[in-house]
């Protein structure tokens, strides 16, 4: 059985957009992919830095990916749905899959009967994830353009992330290859961490080191813990934070936020996280 294609307008981060008169004010299509014809945007949200859980069946088993980067969420609806007018789950999923494949996308989760798909695209070392979910006469589109936070880490940003998600990845903390000594450019992030802890005397956190999957697991496990311990030692020794408020842990490559198959993904997986206890 074939599924008729509907016209899309696709362009990799181009300014070409489609609009509908009934769109919610302030909302517009994502520049990567537009809507199915006849649908209007009823809600939208965009964050310069956020995270979203995507399903993946690469390798066979179901996994959950939690990449971070620029996050856009759009909800589309038919303004006056008539009997038989709305798209079937399979039609919606196949249309988006075909269109995204045409610009180099790879389907990493395929559940047309359930009305959901996830497609990953890679370009110039950056990965973008697209999730489509069908809900009868409405559907949602989530686009996450992966990347580290493109600004200096501040105490207010850390506080907001801990309150909203219970954790934050601190890419401003850096180390030399295969070492646990903090590099000088880590100072701003350490200072911001200390400000958060001093402002909330009852706050206790885990400092968690993460590596990519290059090398031996046990070696990476020791390295990730040593890096977390270096951060904790700096917070206690240089910034006066009580050691009892910090727990240094290392998990090697067990909790990736991106694919380990590319350098861009591995760079995002190498990180230190601050996790509320």
C-alpha cells in the first residue's frame, strides 16, 4: 500500500518559510522543515538551550537519547477537521521520513502504527534530531539542533537548570586529553558553581564526570571519577564549599547525550555534570 506524498518545503537552515493566517501569533515553521498542507500552528516554544528525550533503535534495542542544544517544539492542528480529512499515522510518518531522507536524514526510530518517528541529520559536525508525533487531528514536531551552550555559564543559568531539570552539563569545565587536571579556562564555570552553592547553603550536589567511549571502559571510569574529584577539590579548596555537600562520581561513557559515532557527538559526551542530590 502506498501513502500519497504531500508537498513540503525543506531547506537546511534556510530563510524559506510557510505561514498560515490561523497560526498562533509569534509562531512560525522551523526553517528545516515545514508543516503538512492545511495545518495551522496552535502552539510553539523555542529555547536557545534545552534538552529532549528521543527514542532510538539504532543497534536494535530501544534506547533513549537526551541531546542538548537549541530546542523548538511546534504543535499543528487542522482548523476545521472534516471526516476523513486528517492524515493517518502512517501517512504522516512516511511523509516526514521521506522528506528528511531527501536532505540526508537517517531514521533512528520508526513506529508508523504508533504515529511516531525520529530522524537524525548531520551536517558540518553538528547533529539535528527531528521527532514527529501524530495525535488524530493534531501532530507535534520537535527539532533539536545539538550543541553546547554558546555562552559563558552563569550562576543564574545553573540555578535555572537545576530547578527545571535537576542537572546541568558544564562544558565550560575542561581537561587535557586523558588527564584530570583542570585547565585554566575552567575558572569561570567553577566560580559560577561556587556562587550557586553559596547562595543555597542547603543545596547538595553530585559532581559527575563523563567520557566518550574511546578507549577501555575501566580506564574511562577511573578518568571520569578523577575529573569529578578535581572539580570537587577545586570547589572546596579554592572556593570554600564544604566537602560534605559534594559527591564526586564517574560514569565513563554509560550516559551519552549524543551518538558516539562522530567526533561532534563524542565532544558532547565528554562533560562534567552538576546534579542535585
